[in-house]
């Protein structure tokens, strides 16, 4: 891109976009600042397709084309830097065909960068859209990168992005010893109410980056954050004016991001389809054997605050129910702040058990994965006794207020 075109884009960003009331993310602010934080440094970049500027230009390309920036290496999390690996697929180290830069895999033989991978890097930039839920693996990659950079004496710079759930929603228990993993890397609640930049500061200062076993030493790195401009804690993603770029294949829309916390655990049991494999991932609960009207009526009888249900019938286009007509409910948040979004799935499983007890998933699907996603075996053991949400509500909610109090110290936005 020519220097003239870049200046025109920057002028548009500075003049037109603020008039539209849109949020500027970390990459946009970095560009407005003339990339001064990267001047004279050899730059590594952890990103994926969701790392884009206001004009949906990849952060890779923005940094690579900036004369002031010496981008020397890329680091690929789950799905890869260009998004060409599916969920769970190993990412191979390679060469980026567009820039010719080396791409080191952080979702293959190693998930923490080796010291060899970090050679020749002075500062590591992180730019990935988060979804605000502990089991989403990109924040785990951030923690492992911070740990490796602490060992190597490399600075980490986080380009901040909105939490699509807003900055107030905190739900779920802290991870217990014995249940730390790549989907429960930190001693934080299931829904944590922080932007990724705020989270980076929190785990760096508080020693909450526990690793796979929970007994990792606290390694503090030099971490900086480029804050957003215009983002407020009350904002959900739809309020930002930003384009939603899917960070992973099953989060194609901001609605899927909003609903991920509400159905992801249920999906681990495998007895209900949650919309994954259909056009609205994480927004439904359905199966071939469900009477949709009966399920909606039972859920409506619970009078759950802030959520509404409608019946739905669909054939998944992928997965175990591919081509099979499934029946169930789609859910919507009528008052997101009042809703307990992460407990919703347990009420759905309760309703299914009350109506169709022969489809109890526990004898067949009480797996280790359920425990590490929840960060504890308490939920599986106590909910599994009779599939009543009331048996885990107090436990599920016990850590929220204390974590809110702790995390407020690290707020970058009000």
C-alpha cells in the first residue's frame, strides 16, 4: 500500500469514524500513534483472522507494511494465524505465503513458545478477539506466551479488544487444584468480565496463570496494553460499531459469542445439539427425540430471569446429527444483565431430564473434559445426582463477588 493511501486511511479513521461513534481497538490506536511502541524493535505477533483493524485489514499486514515496524515472526494459536485449521486440528509451523515470515505453531507439539522460537524477538504483540469465557483457548495461549517471554526477558504488548459480554458479567467458580488445563489455565471464574488486556495485567500481577497442573511458579513478564478508545464497560459487542470477524469457526457471529457461555458445557455431554453444525452455533438445544413444544413449556415454567425461548426445528449440516431433523429451543436474552447466562444450560438439562429421563447423559458422558471445562468435579458429581440446577447454584455463584472486587483494580475502562 502506498504512503499516500495509508495517510488517507488514517485521516478517515481520525475524522469520519469518531463521528460514527465507533470504538477503536488496540491495533487502530497503535496505528494512530505511529507504532511508536514498536519503534526500533524486532516484533513477534500472536494473532488469527480476528486480528484486524477498523478497515478489516489483518494485523499481520498492517504491521508488515508499516515502514516503522520490523515484523520478524508470527505465532499461530488454535486454528492458525490465517484461520486455515479447524477446531482441535494441530497447527503446523510453516512460512506465511503472503509475507514470507516464519509461522511458529502454538497448537501442535508445543503450546508454549520454546526459547528457540523466540530468538530474534524483542517484543511480542498479541491481537486476538476474545469471547470472555475461561475455556476459550486463545487466552490460554496468551498466558503461555507471557510465561515464555518472562523466561526470555521479552516484553509483551497486548492490543486490546472488547469483551463481547461487556465488562460487568462475572459468573462461575474459580478453578480448583487438580483441574487446571489448556481450557482452564487461570484461577478465574468461568465468565470473568474483563477485556483481554485487563486479564493480562491481572494474571501477570496476581499470579493466577496456573498452567496445566496448577503448580507452575509465578513468572511475571513486562506486559503493556494498548487500550481501546471509546469502549465502556456496559457495551456488548453490538454496541461498538465494530465488524465481527469470527475468531474461530463456531463463533461466526456476535450472537454466537454472546451465547457460548450458555451452552458450551452442555455440548460436552453430547446428548443435545447446541447449534454447532448448523447456522446458529451455541444458540440452541435440540435432539431428534425432543418434543419442542414440551421443552419450551417446561423451560418457560421456570421463569428464568432475562431469557426467552422459541421452538426450533432444523437439520444440522455437519456433526453427528448431520441431515437428521432435530427439535428443541433457541434462546434469546431479553435482559442480559439479569440473566445467569452460564447456569442456563443446567436448567435446560434439568428440563430434558424431567421430560425424557431415559436420555440422562451422565452414565455415558461424565468425562474428564466436563470437569476441566467447569474447573472442578463438584458440578459433575452434585448436578449428576438428580440433574437439578438448584444443587449447584450456590457453588456456581460463590466466587463471583470476590473476583469482581479483585478485578476492579485492573480496570482500564469504566
